[in-house]
C-alpha cells in the first residue's frame, strides 16, 4: 500500500523533524552542516518555502517552515535528501540511507503555540547539554531572533514580528520570552504532536486543519 503524503497545507507553518537513520550522525563536522544549510536555503527558494526557525544537531534537524505551493515541504525535503546525502556519501566513501525514511511533521497554529515551537526548537542544544545558553550555539536561528543576526535563509514569522514595533523591541522581547523556560506540559505537547503527526494548536484549529484533508 502506498504511503500517504505528508499533510503540510499551503500558508500554514509546520514543524519538521528529520533524524539520522537509526539515530546515527548525519553531521560529523561544521562543513557538513554548512552544506546542509546551503541545500536547505536553495531548495526553499526553489520550492517557495519560508524558513522561520532551525536547529542542526549531530543526528537530527528541527525546522519551522511555511510552504507557499502545494507539496512544497515534501519537495524541499526530497531535494535536500537527494543532494546532501549524495555529497555526504561521496565525502565519507559510504553508501545507503543517511536519514530516516520519512520526516516527521506537525502543523502549528500561528499563536502562542508557534512561539512555544520556536523556543522548543532553539533550546534543543540547551536541553541536550551541548551549551548552557542558546546564544552560544551557532547552528540555530536563535541569534537571528534574539540579536538580529543576518541569515540569508531566514524569514521572520509574523508572530515573531508582532513582539515589537522595531527590531530592538522584537529581539528584546524574544530574549525575555526564551529566558522563561517552557513548561513540562508545553514540551510534552510539542513532542507528542511531532511524533504522531498531530496538529499543534487549539481544538478548534485542529478541527479546521483536519477538515482540509477531507
């Protein structure tokens, strides 16, 4: 039986997780991450997908994206998988699968749920014990949100831009937001939704998105 396509409707933000096969490393050095980021940015432009947040860990990737064409997210992830894996296998003289067969996805409501998802993604290195402060981790979107670091693939989401009327206000507001740890309940809900493919949002929003699949 053919697998159902990932449900990532246009103009709705979606949280993506892609892990190394059997949780093996998909990045072994900064050059690998830079190559992945290059293909991500190129593919996002090609398939009209906005990139709002990211974190690249040793054996997995978190992304927050908004597609602007049908199947944009799936086309983007296929593009990265094809080009990055080919380059990775060539560099390390290996063959076969690098990532799990399918990425995980969860549509996210553009509200506090999206802000929670941003925090969840960018605090990943802190939870993993890699750094104590998210600003110390180079390979995430935190520095863009919190300090205005220029990133060519970054498109701030409107929920983020609503945090203030100027760049400084938005950055200060975001730093204050992240300084307040996510609740255990919020973390558990985000993890449950991404692992099961459920919508992250209110019951009304979930019903609205679910009705679009019929």
